[in-house]
C-alpha cells in the first residue's frame, strides 16, 4: 500500500447524502454479519433506513419512541435534509440523540447499542439511544468479602459501575471522564476522580499513559494495568470489585479506572501498604482493626519466608531450632527419601496444581477435587513416607497464610518458591540477602512520583495512625491524607 | 554547581547508624588491644567527642558552599589534584568494604562453619549490594529505614534477654591496666567509622536539619555501643578475652522461653547492616568515579569496585599477613583520619587563603582606583 493510500485510509470517511451509497458502505463493512440489521422504509415519499445491531437494542423503544412518532408526523413537501432536521428538532425530542457525520464514530455508536436513522438526501445520520442488552445483575463481591459493609460489587457494564459510584458520592466534584483505548475492540474506559482532591500532575500522567496504549483487544482491566503502573515486583495499580472501596480511595486523591466489560476497577496510584488495608478495617473497632492489620503483615511474611527458613534450618542451621522441634524434624527426615528442599518444592507445586484445578474445575466436581487433593494425596504422601509431616504442616500453614493478603498472592507464591530454593542452597545467609533484595526492589519503586514504600520509608509519623495502627474515626476524620502529599512525593502541588 | 537534594537528613543519618551498627557487633579483645572491655566505654566517650571536633572542617566547608561536596571542592580548589582526592575517597570506601567483608568471612569460617564456601556468600552479598547501589542512594536510604527498625528491635531483644545473666562480680575497675587499651580501641572505633567521609560526599545531596541528625546519630551510636559493652562484660566476664566474636557468644547464650538462642537474630543483624554498608560504599565509590570521568551513571564502576572488593576480601581471609595489615588499626585509622579530617581541613585552609588573597587583591584594586581618582582631582 502506497503512502498516499495509507493516508487516505487514515482520513475519517464522511457520510454521504446518498442513502444507497451509505448503506452499501455499511453492508460492505459488516460483510453480511447476521446481527447487522437495516430496516428500510419511506417517510412521506423519501427513502429512509434504521440501522441497528441485533440484541444490543430495545425493539419496543424503537417502535414506540422512533418509528411511531415519525409515522404520525406530517413531513409532506420537505426535502430529505429538512425532514431529518424536523425529526431531530421537533419529533424525537424525548430520546438521547446525536448527529453523526463520520463513519468511524457512527460505527462505534452503532456497536454500543445506538440505532442510526438515515434519510436519503441528508449528509448526516442521527444516532438514537435505544441500548438494551443482557448483563449480570449486581451481586455480592466474591474476592473482597467483608463482614460489615455493602454487599454490592461492580458488574460488567461501565454505565452501571459509574452509577454505583455516583450513588455513594453525591458531589458535583466527582468527575467521570470517558476515554477510548486505541484497539480493535474500541473499549471504553472511564477515569473517575474528585476534582478538588486529585493531583493534576498525576491525572495528566495517567491520561498520557492511557492514550499511548495500543492493544488489539482489551477484554479485562488486567490488559491495561501494565501500561498505567511501573514495572516491578509489586502492583502499582490496585484492583477492587467494591464500589465503597473505590469511593474511599478516590476521596484520598486517587484515580479509579473503570474498564467497560470488566467488574474490577483499577486504582492508581497504589502503595505497598494499601495491600494490608481492607474495607473491614474501617468498619471494625480500632483495636481489632489494628490487631488484624498486624496479623496480615505477619501472615504475609510467614507465607513467604517460613518454608525457606524451615529448609535453611533443617539443612544448614539445626542449632536455630528448639531441641524438641529439631528432634521431630530429624525423625521425619530420616524416614523420607528426599531432602527437605525437594520435599518442600514438591508439596508446594502439588498445592499450586490443586489450587489451580480448584479454580477451574466445574463446581460440582469441586468437592471431589478437594477430597482427593487435601485428604488422599496429603495423607497418602505422609503414610507412604514420601513427605514428612512437619513439611506438610509448614506448607499448609503458609498456603493458608498467603490468602490473608489476597492482593499479594501472585508475588507470595513465586517468592515462597524462590526462598525454598535459596534456603536449601544458601541457608540463612541466602534468605537474609533475598529479603534485602526484596526490600531494595520495594523501596526503589515510585508510582507516579510517589515512593512505593511511603509512608513507612520515607517515614511520616502522622501517617502511622492508618498504617501501624488504625486510629479511631474521630482522629482519622480530622485530616484525610492525600496520596500526592505522601512523604518523599515529587508530585507538583496545585 | 547545583545539586538536587536526593535524601533527607533523617535518611542520611539512618544510613550512617545502620553502618555503624556493624562496628558494635564486630569487636574482640585482639582488635581492641585487651580484654578490659569496660575500658572501651571510655573509648566510646572519647570517640564521641572526637567526632564532634573532626566534623568542624567539614561543616565549615559545607557552610561556605552548600552545593559542593568534598570531591567538587577538590576540583574547585586544587584543579587536577581533585582527581587524586576523588580517587583517594573512592578507594577508601572500597578498602573499608574489603575489611568488613573479610571480617565477616573470618567469622563465618570460624564460628558458623557453613557447608558452603565463604566466597559464595561474599559474592551473593556483593551481587545484592551492587543491585542496591545501582538503584541509587534514595533506594538504599529508604531500605535502611526498614533495616534500622529490625536491627534495633533485634539488638534490644538480644540485650534484654541477656540482662538477667549479668553478674556484678564480672565488672572490674575501669582503667585498671592503664590507658593503652582505651587508646587502641578509640582508634579502632574511629578508624572503622566511615561516617564523616560519607558525610563529606553526601551532605550536599541532603535536605533537612543535619546538625540534629549528626548529634542524634553520634549519641545513639556510642550510647548503644556502651550499653552493649557493659552487658557483654556483665554476662561473659573473663571469658570475653578468649571469644573471637563476643557479641555472637552473647547472642548464642541468651534466651527466653521457647527462644533458646539469639544467634540467628545476631546473624541477621550483621548481614543486613553489612549489606547496607557495602551498598552505600559502592554507591559512594561510583559517585567518586562519576566525578572523575564526568559520566552520568557509575554502574560499570560499581560493578568493577564490587569485583575488586570480592577478590581482595577473599585474599585477606586466606593470607595472615593481609589480615594483620587490614585488621590492625594502623591501616584504617590513618586512612579514616585523612578522609574525615585532614583532607577537609587542608581544603578549608586553601579556601580560606584563596579567599583572603582575593579580598586583598580586591582591596588593592580599590585603593589603586581611589589613588588614580585623587591624582586626577
């Protein structure tokens, strides 16, 4: 294709005043697709057509709000253009409508559930909002279960998710800004933020990042997440399926990115410490919320380091273990054919296989899988002497611990495996150095010019009221800390 | 030269505190020149006071031109000799790393006896330290905050569990055998502390109140060291004289409830502190090389420096002669004296003389102009 042809191809094609020409073009574009529907009719002697995509529209609305009013109106003696203007201005007054002059935008609207009214002799079409498509009803969140708080979770359609947020924040400062990803799927995304809280610097940078995304298709929020966060071990963009969590985050100056067709909303910027803050913390009593927060941190470290430390102690530093425990480990070890490291890796991988199977298996088979996995394999492995009971116990404990902070599961699973190897090969030294490497990786990252490890390091004492402890709302309400004001932040102030 | 502030004063002195923790955990009767460890508490007080005096030239230099570090001053005041000063500082930081890594290897070989070779651990330490140095001073300083909290908690836990074992009869009169040990251990403490040299390079890249930071760092370092020394003497008594690493012995014999030994905590403290120290020194070495070669990133030099440290520290561990050279105070103390005090003092004097000459010249010129004007009148 020559450069001239390419340039011509990039120029948006205008709608012609000939109805036939327009219909030929559209038919060619859809190439006989079964859901592409053209209903042709006459309006007082002028040829007209209503173009829709099947199953995305409400036929009753079309009949009642478009076709009936047009048929009942008196448009005699008017040209095609005049008829269209009359319909637009005086007949279809109650429906959502927009004038289309280019095929590019027309096609996007058409595939979003709009009906296109075309009249011969008129060089534009009228897009009329008649969307109606099947979608999953609002249900309880499956991944972010809370004891106190709303039972609503996001659904797939963007507009419903927007409404769910708006219902919780009745302020005109809440802004939803629509953007579109440059892809075949032309997925709509929506930025949601509070105008008076958000940092313009972060917003500009985020928009810039989104505008650069070029993907063939965007089927989930996970597709765009890598483009809006920095590359690193830990997530720089949070994910939530709860509207109340998202509202809480945007009130602290963060930006929510809602992707059409996905029930998870991305939150940026997202700091490391936020992985340990859940919605329940803010609904529970402060002393209990503080306790659970510490528990989460402890469980996180346990799930990463316990197997590695166990392997290191058993292999290189038995003196670190209390004598009674050491005796048990040695006894179990004497009866198994593999080294501690191999045992741990084996059990860990078996557990991950079972977990993956449990996620994908059809629900009726779920119980069978857990019985076979948990009881048969576990019991049989110990009975046959392939694996020692302490090893099984350690992996089971870490597996459960890793679900205490579900947002860090991916990192935990991989790091745990790495630390088993390090513990088996380099002992305590290796584990300590591995820990230092993780710390460096965590501390070197910045998300939208905010240190990922803030407010722990760089440290700010005032921020500890919602980090080390969860202070009472009487204290927290006094000054909501904005994300751009975190210590060490290089975000330009307003 | 304008310099971007990269870290806060709190972060800088946290870094220095973590680095100086290694001094506390690696002391023995051979290096301090005797087994009267209570005398070393006097050394702590002297070293504390000396630090306040030694920092004066550095402080004055910084006050004159807050955007210049010692390397910039070297170039500014001495021209080409600035290369020598930058080289000296670069190799000084590497020498200190060689010392710490070889002490660690000696400890590992004698006390822990791992099934893996010591050099493997050294290489692992250096790989992680190179990664940290490559990430930059901001990353190292942020990491040091986490590590400091863990180190302090670990150290306090060890000391608290050791306190019940303290016996009053283990304490002997201070300075019973004269001042020799006190002088040697003062030189050891000061010689192994790269704090002032680090300040000389990093001060312009720091924002915040450095005076308070410096005071807190000095007080906490030597206070903690004195407490450790006193508890060590109280628990170990005369046995301290035959211990290669008394702090490790103290940790290994301490315990409470199910925690029968504390040496794993001690090992963690040592390794994490050493990691920060080496990462910082490699970063500083990279900065020196950047200044000499006028390049933006010193990654290649950091890697080269790490390789040199690995080779030399392994050689030190294998050679008794080199051990004598490095582990005695006669190499480190003069080097530190030059890096921390002599070079800043000389630069300060040169700057003062140059300033004075400039003022005299300016006054002479003014006088000449006035004379010419009066003749014309």
